[in-house]
């Protein structure tokens, strides 16, 4: 994924992915993992949650990209899963 360093949009400098749910059936009420990022302007936010049985992420995938690029990455992974 290309970086957006020439943009005025903030760039992700740190990312954590929360815990995955426990295996079923014990994890039926567990929260889905979320992607939390920190931008180069200091802002922190949770970008999205995802279903780990459908798509997965590595926190390194988000470093150096903008919020829009991160959302686009999720969209592409969702699309690939749905088309498989």
C-alpha cells in the first residue's frame, strides 16, 4: 500500500489490534477485535472492528498510511473475502 507522506492528512505512526475473541461457544459474547491507531499529529482513535474469522490484520500494515488508506485496506480485504 502506498504511503501518503505528501498529503496534509495525518499519517498513522502507531497501531494496536485488540484481543481476538475466544473460540466458540465460550467466546460468543466477546467483542470483535478493533484497530486503534495514533496519528503523527497525536490524535488517537479506533478505526474499526472486524470479524477475525473473515479477515485479519497485522499492525505493521497501517504504519505510514492515512485513515482513508486504512479504511480502503479493510474494504479491499472484505471484498476479497466475499469474492472467495
